[in-house]
C-alpha cells in the first residue's frame, strides 16, 4: 500500500505518457510527458520513492534537553554526516510503524511517547519522497540491529550544541536541520507560554 502524498488544492498536471526508465531497490525513475496546470507541455523525469520517516529523539532527563544524532557515511555526497535517525517506509507500513522500527534498528532505543512533528517533501523539484518527522520521548535503551551496510555512530547532544552545529555547518542534512529547528521553536514557545501564565 503506497504512502499517501499530501494533497494540493491546485489543479493537477495531466499525464500524457509515462514510462519507467530505471528501477532500483530503493526508488524508481519515470520519464513523463505532461501538461502542467499553467498549460505548458513538458517532459519531467521524476525519482519515485515510497516515503521516509525521521526520528527526533528527545531526552528531557537533563537540565537541557538532549537529542540523538547518528553519524554515517553517505556515498552520494562523499562524506560522513551527522543526522537524525531515518529510513524508508517499507511496503504496507504506516509511518509511525516505520519510525518505531527504524529507531530500534538504528539506535536500540524504544520510546513511549510519539508525536508527528513535520511532514515535508525532501526535494520536490525532481523527487516525490515525503518525509514524516516524529518526535520520540520517554526512552528505553536496548540493542541496535543496523543493516549490514549501516556503520552508524550515535551520540546524545545538548540541543544548544546541535543548533550550534547547524550554524557552524557541521550539520548540513536538511531533515536534521528541520527537526532541530522545530524542537527549538516548540521549546521556546513553551517557555514564552510559561512566562505569560
């Protein structure tokens, strides 16, 4: 069962023809001829992806909240990146099921409280992947079971340190930046509300 994409209120494009030009394990690519809502007749090559989940692990047991970041090598960009744990939604999975599975596989943690924080397209110019970002709290540690090709180092960071890593360009992954800024905004809003009360 495919993941539902967020619906747009705008008129959709009319597809005149579509063919799959590449099929891989994680995604496939279609080459489509379409008439877009503005009337332009164009060819669009699109990477088609099942959808992904991102898990923002929040540990509030310290004076300052901490977040879990994972570091792993990413071949397309030729370097190791600090990221929030994330992974693909498997066929037939709901996003929350996938988030629970990915968190356990990559980090060994389970969480008692889950919140859907953000839903966004990762790169809508050529890719239809939707990302579901969940905040996970009230953690229980366990044993990670990463896939054979996943060499992951994980570490808890104070939120302020993680935010500084964005400013210093030590964190350059978009989903991670979005999640950390979302958390900072949520916590800042809570502080403002508490002051007003």
